C-alpha cells in the first residue's frame, strides 16, 4: 500500500518505508500496524517516554514498546499519510528504523559493544598491574610515574569505551530528560577528572583503575543484556525463517505462477512440491504424501495426508507434490500467529514489571540527590573538597540500577525461551506471572483431556467377514467413526465407489453382492431390532444387524501425568464439559476428578465466576469455540495448537505438542520464574540498602564501588540463568 506524500528529503523516504512496511490488521475500521526498532531504549523510563510520545500522535491507536527486543509496535488508522513515527522518535532522542529493514542489517550494536569491551578489558588489566605496586607501598617517585602511565593507558578507554554511555546520556539531556547513563557518565567523568587532578598535584590517590574497571564491568553487563535480548529474538527469527517467501499458484488453465507470500489469498490453489513447507494454512485438494508436523504439533513421526486434510503453515511436505486450497492469508496463518505471540512474550505489564519500571524511572533523580547530599554532608562536617567529591562519586557509581533493571526482563527472556523449546508459546509476559498464581485448574474434555479422535473399544459379531465389509464401507467416509473402523481393520473388502451412498447424520449405504448393507446409527441401520445402550454404530444387511461397534474418546497423551502433577502441587482440579453426562462421568471417574457435564458456554463462564467469587485463581484449559468465553474469563488460560482459531485467540498460552504435560511444565517454570524475580528484587534492594550508606560514609573507594555494582548485576543475571537448569524435568514432560 502506498501513500501520496508531500515534500521531499530523507524524512519523506523514511515515512514511505513505514507506509510500505505497515501491515493491515484485523478489527474495526482500517487499522495498520508498523513495527520499529529503537536501539537506544535501555530502561523502563525510556520505554514509557517512547510509548507516550507515539501515542500522542494523531491517528495512533496504541503504541507498545518491548524493552527486551527493543521494538515498538504501533497501530494506527489509515490516513492520507502515515503519522510521523520516525520523526517523532528522532525529536525526543530515540532514533529508530523499520523492523523489517533491521532484520536485513548486521548487528552493529553488538559489534560496537564488543570492541568497547575489548578496549576496556585491555586497559583495566594493565592499569591493575600498575596499581598493585602503588597499593603495596611504592615510593613517591615510582607512584607518581605509575599514576602518569595509568592515566595515559586509561584515556583510550575513557574516550572510546565510554562513548557507549556518553552518547546515550547526551541525547537524553539534550532532549530534556535523564536516563541511567547520565549518572554513569557523570561518575566516570568526575572520577577521571579527580584522578588527573591528584596526579597533577602529586597526590597519593588516583582512581584510574576505578574508571576503567567501572567501564569494563558496565560493558560486561550491557553486552550480556544485549546478547540475552538477541537470544529472545532468535526464537521469533527462527519461526520467521520457516515461512516461505512465496508460493506457486495453479491457475485455471493449468499454468503456474509464483507470487509473494503477502499476495496469497483464500480460495487460491497452490502447488506444494516435495521438500517444501506449506506456505499458508491450506486444505489438501489432490495428491497423497507424508508430512512432518513437528513444528506445529511436536510429533516427529511423518503423517500421511490426502484429500481433505487441513495443514498449517510451516508443515514440511516430505513425499509427493500436493495441490492445496488456501484457507487463510499469510497474516492469519499459524506461523504468523506464533510469531506475534513470541514477539509479545516479554512485553506484558505484570506487577513485577511495573515495579521495576517505576523504580528505574526514579533512579536518576534519587541518585543525583543522594550524591549531592553526600557531597554537601561531607563539606558540612568539615571534610576537604577531595574527600567530599570522592564519597559523592562512590555513591554515583555504587547505585547503578543495572541489577534492578535486569531483575524482571532477564527472567522473562530465559523463561520464554525455555517454554518455546518445550513447545509452549506465551502471548504476554504477564501471563507467566498469572500462571504462577493459580490454585485451581478447570479442564474441558473433548480436544483437551481427550484428543477428540474416537477409538474403537468394542465390537460384537459372529461373522468375521462382516468386519471386513464394515471396513470397506467405512473407507468411503471421512467421519471420525468411519476412520476408526477403517484403521482397526486394514484387510477390508473392496466396496465399489459407485455402490456407496452417504446419508448425512445417518451413515453409509451400499448395494453390494445383491444385498443392502448399512453402516451407521442403530435406529437407521437396523430400525426393527433393539440395540443395547452405548452402541454407536451398527453394520446391517437387509435390516438385520451383523456387527455393533462401541467407541471412546482417546485420552490425550500425558493427561494422567499432568493431573497427577497438579494434584501433587495441591491444586484444585475439575472437568467442565459440554459433552454428554455418561462419557464425561466415565472420564472423570478414570481420572478421579469432579465434573460438570452438558455445560453450555454460559455455564462454563458461570462456573469460573463462581470460583472467582470464592477467591480462587483459575487456569482454564480448553480448545473449542464454546470454550472461548471461559478462556477469556479465567485468571489465565491455555489452549492446544489444534484448538479453533477463536480458542487460540482467547487463550494466553498455546501448547504445540500433543502431550498435556507441557501445561504442567509451564506451571512449574512459571512458579520458578516468579520465585527468581522475587529473589532478584530482594538482591537488588538488599544491595542498595547496604551499599549506599557505606559509600556515603566514605568507606568505599570508586574502585570498590564499581566492583560492588557490577557484582550485583552479575548476580542477578546468574540467578535468572538458573531457570535454564532442569533438563530432566523437560525429558519427563516432553
């Protein structure tokens, strides 16, 4: 889509980029979405500043920033020209570019960080060697020489490595705001200036070691943070790489035409060759093949498909060419849905994230105030200027909020990555937080606790050949019961297609071998003979029953283990299903759960509301259209990837594998994540409570302050990485 823009120059070109790269969104009106990368967002205050500025633009509906991926998603109404998104971000000091363009560029920020870190590491190691001699009592002449040499070595690190922080601090100050890099830059400049002054006066103390060590440790933290955020984006990039760039369309006259993926529309017929991935959600029209559905279902075993099978985008065609009917455009495909959810995984505004954001916003004024009070307090107590400045610098350095800023996003990044590796996709970081708070689990039955695929459990007949006839008839129908019979008896008698008629709602009839065979509902297949309760399908010949068949819904893999796991954690469990009372009761007895059967969508919502009034926090697990209101009502909700489109949209999490133990694993990871976040907050708060008074009292040199600050950040990162442990649990739940 193009826009007629007035004016010339780079700003118009950049606006055109945004217009061309914007995607049409579902929903009321004609909404467009642009995704931007903002590399200079470093804290919660930056994120709020970006969101506020963009949300104030005419036509903008929402603007949501994701600090972990440094991206901003902006929804806006279609106008004669797009809103000046990039120009606005430039004006407030956050230069940005379109995300699609960023994906094609080299990660220059990581390259710059690594170079700056290398310079800081080299200079700090050399200055430390010189400092040892000073610390252990070098004579004044040697000490002065080492101070001069240390200053010369430190200068490249202060200028080159420090520019990472200076540019960010200057941009913030130039636009009338502060960020966490402002006090860092002030601390570095003051410490280096004080050291130069001490060296010029031939004083006994110089802090060149503190300056370069501070830069070294800060750059370690920032580089780790950048790499962890890149790791969070890698899952999204991995999904995107599985999407085909285009598709081959079969025209009505038999010709083939290759078009871009965005041009594929519902109703088109596509040719998918062996070795290609299905580009969009589509139904097989012609051909027989085997496909690899491991991406969508976690099942690595090849699956045979033929006419009528629906396949999701990303499924790999292994065997033979297929002709497929497009069901949904690429923007609404399974892969697109998974990508959107992964991009939103760390952007939730849960209570922990909000606490960290508020704390980061208060950081700069609080730190500046504490440093000024320390400086004024020492002067008031009669200290000299050198001592007062040294104490103030120590306060500036020691209170760096890196640990607090990393407390929440680092855990969420690691948790989202581990969940994704185990086939669980979360839509929002706050969903993980809410999952940790549950005390009750409500299951739907069909499609959730069970697969929704009937399994033949009992048949009665005295004629073995009747089973082969039943299988031959069943092969002509796609009904689940027919498929179960055909699968159970592969040695079927071939019944001619021309002889078979299917009557919707009743069954199959065939005029075969001079007789009339019927396979279907008892009252239709054998109307004159009473059939026992529980019999679902009857095979009859000329109205006389030959065989009867019973079915049960197959229990989903891992359902029993998941329920045992939840029971062991003390959670309340129950089944609320719209299915008939008898099958629901049988399943509930098997699993040892209370149940509510024949529940309408309204009944399910009523039950969840009743539990909520009792103070319960409910996890709802369902899949169907009738579960969507309950999924939206629950404290947190989960749906399988096989769920209806409406069910997946309403749920907070999607599990892509067949096994239900993925949900139990998600709860386990959520509880561990919440615990680690609380531990990180406690570590950060305890560190500041202890370190700030010590620094203000003059008991910390700038070097020790730098080491203490960096140690607190490293401790928070290492604590978050503990979440990656647990491969044994993953094998058990896989």
